């Protein structure tokens, strides 16, 4: 599955932690604050989201763009410490 991750984080410390987590999971930085992976599995993606959730706070925003997700395009957002998902055909 292809996944792109973008983020807007409230502190430099959180920025560094999220960046380290993404690199640990094999993501490559393609633009500032944009990482991509072409070969991440669903189980690994769940762990990644959990790890990011642990280091972020209420003011941080993270977005995952996934394709294919159940044969659809999915945008998963972390805003105000809550995950939301939008599915597009």
C-alpha cells in the first residue's frame, strides 16, 4: 500500500520524535514535512499510528493518505488527539 504522511506539529521536540518514528518505519522524506512509503503493511501502519499518537499532543495535526485502502483512497487525520478517516471513491 502507498502511504504519504504530512504533519503540522506544535513543538520542535514533537517534530523530531515524529520524524524519527517515520524514518524507523522506513518512510522517506520527499518534501519538508512530507514522508512516503510504497510498501507498508496494514499491521505496521496501525503500529505507526499508535506510536505517533503517543508523542503528539492536542495541538498537533497529522494526515495519512493511503491507496489502496479497501480499494478506495483513504485520508486519515489526527486532530485534537482524535483519529478520523475519510474514504473517497
